[in-house]
């Protein structure tokens, strides 16, 4: 199912709306993993697999790629929260692009 127009905008806004609830759970939580999988699939549906939008969303880091021994749980949480902010920015840019192009 390919989403277009207002349906695509509403679906992306729904994913954005869920971000506030994710900040307290962490990247290893199944709820976050499902949100990420569903949102990545949504971006593929709206913009096409392999699009620059798909790549931009996939490049958002929610965890450190290499855990250093001195990385604290607070450091990991901060990386996760920054990842959520980056995801919000990427998704909001996608919504804006759809709105400006008429959906």
C-alpha cells in the first residue's frame, strides 16, 4: 500500500506524535523497536524504497555505533534522546516537503 497526499502527511504526523512517549523507554525497548520499524516502513511507502528520505531516516543514530567502556547509562540515554530529536527533525522536514508539493 502506497500512501500519498493527506494520508501520507497524517501518517507521518502520527509517527511524530508518538516521539514524546518514546523518550522514557530507550532504544532496546520493544515499543521503540516497533515504532522505528513501522516508521521506516512508512517512509518507504511514502517516498519509495532507497529514496533520500529513507536513507536520511536510516542514518539517524539512537545508540552509539561502538560502545566505549566509559559510556555511562546517562550517555546512552542522551544519545537516544538526540536520536529522537533528529528523527523528529527528519520526519517534520518530510511533512513540510509533502505539504509544499501539494501532498
